[in-house]
């Protein structure tokens, strides 16, 4: 099964309107063979969509409810109204900063789906889990707990992000990533049957231009979720380029082909 690679950025609590020029440069570097999406802080969704209407812009979190007395929160309907096409959910920083549970993450995914938005659902083990030999067990448990009803490949991607690799400069070996993605794929097969073969599995955690090619082309890795290195085009575009299939040559595509590529991203995330 050939799945198109998806390289997604996560700006976290970084960036301002001046930084939107980075998105413009990222959009200009899009190639036909790789899908690109960027999750930005809520304050930047509307100006980002206006600046790069052909790039998939998403939120970093969403509330499970559609509206109501939830001060400071943002609903899926609001994300959609702002022009977002997807959201990251269940990021480990939200699980640890805000105590988000698997059940809440599942409800967030279902809220996105109700409003026609795509989800990048994050799961990953802690260092203690890995050191105790329980990494696969913990990640599979998280997946089972947070997988939404109606999970399907046309709106859901799973990001495997070991907590100990996020922002640390440390990464698992390609073999460890392949082992974990294999366990995630097998669990998905049990839960959603044949659709599991089409769900994209992203790796996230200290992906940079230096390690992207090795991680992105490891078996069963369909893309990356990138934090720090997504903040500038200079650090993110080489990761996008590294995701290209081996037979694709950077720089040989026409503007029309690039536009087809970003149309595909928008279609894939819609
Ligand atoms: C992330 O925040 O999802 C992430 C992977 O961060 P970084 O690339 O900075 O490790």
C-alpha cells in the first residue's frame, strides 16, 4: 500500500504575524508528491489562511463541545469558521500541561469529525515507559483509548511521538520507530479492519533536516510531525524535500504542478 507522505508542522506557542512570511516561503516550496500542513496558534489561523490560502492550516487543540461556557477554549466549528482544515489533538504537552485523558482526546477527534475537519492524533510513551520495556504496551493502550468512533483514513492520521524525543534532540532509532508503527498498524487493523492500511502514521520528535530522510523512509512511516524545525522555512523545507519519493527531483516541477499538490493537501484534509 502506497500512502502519500504528510509533513506537518506544529508551531506550539510560537509565532506572530511577522512570522507568516515563513509560511509563504513554505507554501512556495510545496512539491506535488508530499502533503504539507501547519498547525499554528489560534491567534494566527485567520491571518495564516489569508496569507497562504493554498496551504493546509490547522489548530493545535480543540474543545470536544460545539459551544458553551468554556472560557478560553475553541470549538471545531470555530476552527472551521476561521479557515482551518484540521487540528492536532492529544499532543503530549496538552496531556501533561492540561491533564488531558484518552477519553477527552477521543471526544476531541469526534468533534473535529462532526465539523468536517481532519485530525492528527498524537500518542507516545514517556522515558520511564521505554526504560521499563513497556513502550509498545503504553502506546497501544493510548491508541485504543483515544481512537475515535468512525475513525477512517480520509480524516485521521496518527502521530507517534515519544515524549522523551520531543524538543530534546534525541530520537528513537529507525528500528524502534518501525517496531512501534508496526504495533500501531496492527492495533488499527484489529479496531478498524481494512481502513487501517490507509491511515497515515507520522513520526514526531526532534525531526530535523539531518535525520529526516532516515526517519521518513523507514518502513511504515508516512510522514512527520515537526515542532521546532517547522518554525522557519529554512529548517522545514529540507524536511519536506526529504519526504519526497526517491524518484522525485526537487526543483523540476512547474508552478501548475505545485498548485495541484497544495490542492491535494486541502482535499486530503477537508
Ligand atoms: C512536537 O511538538 O510535536 C514535536 C515533535 O516537537 P519537536 O519537533 O520540536 O521535537
